[in-house]
């Protein structure tokens, strides 16, 4: 497949994923506003707004906080790096995503945004998640991608009891991102290209974890205790430095897909894995 076609397909899939998540939020059938000026003129009952690739006039952008009914807001490629005054007044906001805007921090007044369910930053310049994220008690999904720098994690992540989906990609974390492994009710965890060298042994904490993606890291081993994540059904460890997995992986009775491509697994060991996991699709 030609490279440009592959890139186009990747971008198409990425945009479709963004749109699918955006579509989940706000009242059913509500209008999606794409013009900030029009939305501000109406002000009431503006529930969804997608300002992707819009040049935002500073005077209008400063009034964004007036849209107090807003439940879903997507910003993409707007050439902005600050939040308007009153952003915290969007207390009905359930979904907020920013793509390729160079924000350097999370929104101010996170305490006021306690209804947020979904929060995503792609292509920002954020280098730390603030401890105030603990106020987002209803947060279910957190995604941080392509910050092009380190990303510091707060100890308060463990208080997010409704957080089920965490994706961190193309960011430099500590070699052992221990704060992520303390989030109590994770169902989906994706740490791709995060400079992760080793993992926690406390897999007993992952009572509900079903999907674990650890691609493009520096892992040389997977802890023996992985068998304690009993609900795990999808495990991907592509492009690491693994030569084998712990034998306890055979105890993961719900595992249906195991992706080990891009490691140092011999053909003989792949056959051993197939024998250990007879009901599992092994991608190698």
C-alpha cells in the first residue's frame, strides 16, 4: 500500500473515532453549531458545538463561557493556546476535546467542570495533569496524545472512581507510571509509546480491566502477576523488547486476542503460546 494512502486511511479512522465520541454526548437530535457567532446570538439551548478548523475572533472567543447550556465542545486546529475567561462557567459540559491546539494547561476552575465525562487533548503542549483533576468525579474517559514532551501525573488520579478509559500515547512518562496503575476501576488502558520500561506487580487492582495496550515501549518483561487481571480479554505488547511472557498468562481464561508482533519471540515459543492459550487469537 502506498505510504500516502496509508496516512490518509489513518487520518480518516482518527477523525471517525473523534466524531463517534462527540456524537454520544448532548441531547438526542440536537443541532451541532459550527459558527460561534451564531451560537452566541442564540445563547440558550446551544448544546453541541464543533469549531474544528475555525478561525476564532478573540472578542467572540472571550464570550464562550456564556453558552451555559453547552454539553459537548470540540476544538481542532483553531490556533489557540489559552482558554477564555469564564470557561469554568460551562458547568453543563460533558465532553471537551481539543486537537492540535497548543494549550499548555488544563482548563481553569476544574472544580466547576465536575460534570465532565470525556476529556481529550491531542497535539497540545501540556506537560502535567493537575491534581485538581480529582474534582472531575464523573470523568469516564481521559485521553492525552502527542504532547511531544514529558507528561507528569498527579497522585490524585486514584480518586477518579468512575474513570474507566485511559489512553496516553506519544508522551514521555516516568519509566514506571505508577499513578495510572492506582486508578481503581479501569476497563481500558492504552499506554503506547510512553517510554515505559517496567510495570507494576499489583495486577490484582485491575478487577475490571479488559483491554491493555502497551505498544512501542521498552518492556523486557511482563510481571508474573498479570494473571490476577482476570477479566483481561485483549493484550497488545507490540514493538517492545520481549522474548517471552510469564507462564501465568495461561491462567487468563478470558483472553481472546494477544498481539506480540515486533518482539523477539521465536517460532518455537509462538507454538508454546498457542498451546498455552488454545482459545486465543495470537498475532505474531
